[in-house]
C-alpha cells in the first residue's frame, strides 16, 4: 500500500508525495505533486505498516495506550507532532501501480514522495497544498505493435470508463421525425375530410335531383308522362292535377236570395278560378229528390249542399264560406276598396229618386264596401240570374287582387271580420287559401268561369268539357265499394214526365240519379252507356231496371260525371 507513493518521493525519502496521472507518448509515467491531505494519509499508512512489522499483532490495538506497544513516531490523530518516519524509496524500475508486473526502464521523477494511485494519503506529515489540482493527459500510445520495444504499459478494458457524449443533432432528428409524422397524419386527415365532403355533396345532389324529378313527375312535366297539346308542348292531364276547392255562399241580408261560387286553387298548374254556379243548377237531395242549388242552400244548408255539389260535379269541396253581405262590405273596406270594370249603373237603394247612381258604369271604377255589395247583388229588370252572378264574380276577383298574399296577414284579415266559420273550415285555413288565390290574381293567373246549364238546370256536354272536366275534372273520387252507382238520365222521349218516372225507378233500384236534361229532339232508341269496363255489369243492371233491352248497353262516353249514362228514347215504357 505504501509503495503507491514511495515512487513519488525524492532521493532523500522526504518531500511531498507525487500522484501518477498518466503516461507520455513514450510510455513514461507522468506525476503531479499530491495535496497535503493525500500526504497525510500516506504518512499514516507508513506508520501503520511499521507498527505491524514490530510485532504488534493481536485482537486489536489501543490507540490511547501508553505502553511500549505503540510504535514510536505514530500519531493516530495525524497532528504531525511526532517526527515522521522516513520510508525507503524503492527503485523506480520495481514499481507496478496496478500490481500486474514490474515495468523496466524509464526514469523516476526528479522529486516526489510516496505515491498512491487510488488517492490514499501518505504519512509524511504536513505538506504544502499544490495549487494545480489537474494535469493534462497527453495522447496515449496505440497497441503493442506501435511499441516494438515493449515499454508501453499493459492496459485492460476495465481500466477505462467510456462516457457517451450527448449528440446535439439527435434532438433535431427526433423533432424532424415527429414533424414529418404529424404532417403525414394531417395530410391523411385532410384527404379523409375531403372524401367525406365529396360523398356528402354527392348525396345532396342525388337527393336534389330525385326531388326535382319527383316534382316534374308530380306536375306532369316529364316527357312521355303527360298529354301533348297542339303546339304547346306537354301539359298535365286534368285528372292528375291537384286542386283545393272552397264553396262560398253570398247571402243578401237585405234583398234576400243567395249567390254561390266555387273558389278553386289548382296547385299543379298554379291557376286560380272562380267557378260561378247558377241557382238553377239541378241537384239531388239527400232523399233522392231533384232540387236546385238555390233551394238546396235554403233547405239543406251548407253541409247538404256541399255533398250534392260533390256528387254532381265530381268535386271534393274542403269547406263552406258563408259570406253575408255585411261581411263582404267590411272585407272590401279592410282591403282598401277594389277596382272593377262595371257593366251597368247601380242606384243607391237609400237615395231619393233622381239622384246619381251609387255605382257608375265604366272601366276601373273604385268601389267601397257599400258600392261593392250593391254591385254584386244587383239584378236589373228582366235580366237573367247569370248577369248578377257574373257581377259577383267581378267583385270577388277585385277582392282577391287587393287581398294580402301573406298567409298570416290574410288570416288576421279574416279574423277581423268577426264572423263564425262553419267547420271544418278555420280562420287559418281560409286565410292561407285566400292568400294563395291573391297571389294568383296579382300575377294574372286567376279567372272567372260560368258553369253553363240548361233551362231545366241540367248540365250540358259543353259544361262537362269546359268546366267540369277542365276546371274541376279529375277530382271525382272512385266510389266506395258499397256506394250506389250514379246514373245520369237524359230525356229524349218527347214526354217531360218520363224523367221523373225514371228517377223514381232508379232510386228504388239502389242507384243514384243524375238529371242530364232534356234533348232538343226526340230519339227513337234508348241507349245505356258505360265508360269503364268494370261498370259493364252495372250498365246491364240499369237497363233491366228501366225495362230496356240488353242490346241497348254499349261502351262509350258518359256525361254528367256519372258512371252510367242513359238516354231515354221513344222505346222507353215507364209501365214495363
């Protein structure tokens, strides 16, 4: 243990010890002077070795003993008060710092003290502190082949500690990899979002296209799915059109009487029509008896009249609007007066004789509420009821043109009238309906049409084609399975009473009677016609009920919106 620092002493064995710090390029050791603490440790080690050599061996030693067992010069507290021992300096060539083999050759340091390569202090007393604590370690020689003389020290792997220095570029590499990975993920996410948007857009476009095709199909505007008009492209078949219908009865609370019209909103063609119904229109009452429109309104009320109109015209009336003349007056004042092309002067019923008329004949006449009522109910001396009916149509057209097109505002106008509507019609239903018709009238898509009837109140073929078919056509519902078959009867016998006799027979047979009027000239042979093959059996049964020959049943065009049409000829015998 002491020879670690002995190689570092001077020739006299004194002085400060030296510490081996490395070897130069020739394999020679390089020393530095040890610190005073290391020298003190070395001194203590030498004194302990001397103590062991003098035979002080046993179970332990007593550092405080004063007997002869204590080696002279030993100071257990290291105070330096006892003169230090001067150890012998071994030859330089016999020093092996690692205890492996003796190194030959080389020169010992010029001065030094006992050397301990593991940092143990020598017991040589107090040594001066060396200012420099570290020394430069020069480049070590390579393997044995670089030292042919064999003077280089023998190194082993465990004598070195390798410290891996951190590479500053490694952090940059990691950051770059993270950046690249994040950017790739962002690109992939962007691609996924783009694909999702494309799919969503494709779905929306498909839905829009389907909706457009569906609307065109519903409106009958797809090529090949509608009837062709001459030079007008394609039009929707009348039977496929959708219509909203409300019947309005104007009750004259002063002069008496009623006036009836159908307000029709064709939502398919976006056309509005006011169909004027003559009071002489023949209807079938609930008991099967023939009546007129005017009498039906008075006797059967709104419900019975609406059902009778649906039966004759094939309509589907949604509600009844009873408009008494005081409400018409208020309505015209609420919309701010109307403009009408009047066809006659209308006197003021409250004015004295000789005074100016209340309503003057002329175009673009502005009518107040009172004037509008007077004009709508006026029927001149000797005039047919149709003249007064058409004036009522003019007033309704003027009201619709001045009515608001906003459903909520129109509903408020209806509510302001203060009238009680008959179910199922409500204020909102009527307001929405009038707002739509107002929009049609303002755009020039509203007109009035008079339903032509014969003198006996029955419908003519022209009426069926121009109004019942074109304006109201296609709304006739297929009768229920248990519903009675409707039969229209036209009298061509030359005997007026035969119509009533045929009606009674058909009603007793379970059929519904439709009066189709009287022919201008008698016909020799009776005829029973059906349009649908499903009604052939019904037509045959009608012929038997009327006592007609089975050969009179043929397939053809029926009139009066009935399922079976009968023309009574001179061969008809009511008593048969």
